[in-house]
C-alpha cells in the first residue's frame, strides 16, 4: 500500500519509460509514487526462468543498443546500480543457407571490408552518422522539432526518408548486402517498400558501430532494477501488484503520468478526458504482433556460418525479397510461410544465463495483430536450415503467441511490442498529431509510454520528455531542484 494519501506526482506503469519518468519527477518533487500492476517491475525488460530452473530468459527486450544511446540513461550511473554491459564482438550476423554470412562488426572498417564492392558505398553512407553519433541520436530520439544539428539531420533525412528497398537498390549491387539491410529495417514491422523504412536500417547500423548492440549480464531485468534503485535513492516509492482501473484507485496527486498505451488509458474510468481528445486517441493504430520463443539448450546453436557463433544477434531471413514478402504477408493479415526471425544468444557471452555448459536462445518473428497461431515448428525448422542439428540440442522450450504477449503485458496490444504502428505518419504523431504529444486534455494527466515519441525501444525517453513537458507547461511546479 502507498505510504501517503497525497503525492506531488504518481506514475502508473513501471516499465523503462515509467521508471524514467519517476526518476525525472523525483529530481523535481519530494513525494513521488510509482505503481505497477504486475508483481515485478520492468515491463518489456523483464527476465525470468521460462523453461528450466537456472536458465534465465529475457521475456521481451533482450538486446539494448538504445539504452546506451539514450541521452537520459547516459545521465545515470547505471553501473553503480549493478548494470554490466556485455558487448559481443559481432553485434549482428546475417547467415545464408550455403554456410556464408554477412555481419556488422563494431568496426565500421571491418564491416565495410567484408561487404566487398559494396563497402565503399556503405562507408560513405554510415561514416557521417558514426562520427557524430551523440548529436544524431540527440535529434532522432526526441519529439518532433527543430534539430540541434540541422545539417547532420538533413543528411540523415536524405537517406532515411526513402524506402529501404529504394535505398539498397540505389546504393548496393550485392544481394547479400541488400538482405543485411532488409533485416535491419524489418525491425520496424512495416513493409519495406514504405517511405522512411530506410531510417530504421540506418539507425540500427549506426548503433552497431558506435554504442554496439549490448546485452546485460544476468538478464535485461537488471536495467529496471537499477532504475528502481536510482529512483528509491532519490526518495521515491514503488508499489507493485496494484492494478489501476479507475482514478478512484489512485491517491491524490498534483500530476499523473501513465506508462500505458492509448487503449488502456481510454479504459481507465474517471480521468475526465474530453470527448474530442478521446475520439482522437481512439484513432491510434497498433501494428503487427510477435510470436516469441525461448529455448534451454544443452550446447550452443550449431551454425553452419562460423561468424554466427560470435554474434549476439542473428537475423534469419534469406534475401531482401524473402524478408520483404514476410513483412507484407503479416501486414495483409497472413502468417508468413517463411517468417523473418530475430534471434539472440545471450549465453554465449554471459555464463550466468544458464547452468555450466548449457545455453539459452531467444527469438521472435512477426505475425498478424492478435494472432493465436503456434509457429514453434515453423521457426525451429527455419533455424535448422542455417544450423543443422539445432533441434537435437533443445532441452526445453517456451512459447508466447501474439495474444499471449498481450496477456503477459497489456501494453503489447495484439502482441505489438512497439506501443503502436511506427510508420511515417505515426512515428512522431503519436498518440495524436500535436506539438505536445505527452499532454492529454486534462492539465494534470500525461501519457509517457512508447505510444509517445520517440516510440518503441528501451530508452526511457518517453517518460523523461513527458516530465520535461510538465516543467515547461508549469515551470513553477518544478521547484525541488529547479526546472
């Protein structure tokens, strides 16, 4: 139970964004309460023993490049609170069925060299962004506005506003390079022929060469645990196992922040939101879902391509055409017969994830919104094509359909782990088109989930920027340490 009857601020939802909002509010106010419906904090960054005792799996988010790139998380001394980043030498491998593979190395030069004749074009496109990574992400990972580095952002926009298909066809000759970029852009879960899908590929490639694609020793849960400790050290209070369905469930507060998606916000009674705002919020669109699998393994995955044994993340999708077709199928409401798969193998680099000599693996593919289809056999068959003998190493498995993902975390509406469709129209105009996207029609109620800018990912910035908005709107209220 909360310790007080009234607070300066109350946050509902203890995912990374809710925790970031709590820390930022704790810097401004003396009495801040964070409420979580589940028994454990973490939202999309939880870890658990999903298969067998001693095997630690990341339930959703497993690889954390945006956490290291986040301007807000960079302000926090996360290692002081127990976060230990592990950097695989190869952030990403993209194997082919003949046993070869392309990869992203931490070094831009090594990656470009492996691309052969495409290396020069790859270097030309990526080098300016790699050289100015902090400036780039300071502008990309924030609400829409005038950039602090306009020339750099202009150069980024020149490439990023194109479709992924157009970008690779215009710059690369090798089908393998095109496939690598397609796998990067497909993280966005929108058809690769659509405008601005190139942005996702460019961002993920830049992250690989700058902050890397790290995992966290002991599991992703260590990150929200660290954020919680940071919040509590500043005087904050956390209450778990407290589901909110009405404003009457909340203590009195001057301001409320909700780390929930629009659908959940609309279902909370007594908020007093205007009919106009509720109507606009109801138009928010959700994207495809994911089908998630975890495995306990008796040995590492027996990849045909040796470089995959050094990679934290592996993309399985074959060619640009295959990956693009997989994404199109899902958007048409069909389960792909050849799904694009994102796979992580944390135990190769973190022995704490499994008993001695054993291993874990984590993977998901995209499926239609709300799908209840069981794709376990299809996914394992796809992995087997790149790693013959994979099935023989399986000790146990755990599966989550898109519908089950929503049951696990209500913010994953229909299995959508990005908090809403991230196409060009809704990337920044989320949850509605507004210069102040975190504000609702009620002056003291804010939305701070991944359904607000800058969208999905473990970066905490939706919560941080929502608090910044409060301090701009009511500068006199942010008085503990100054606005």
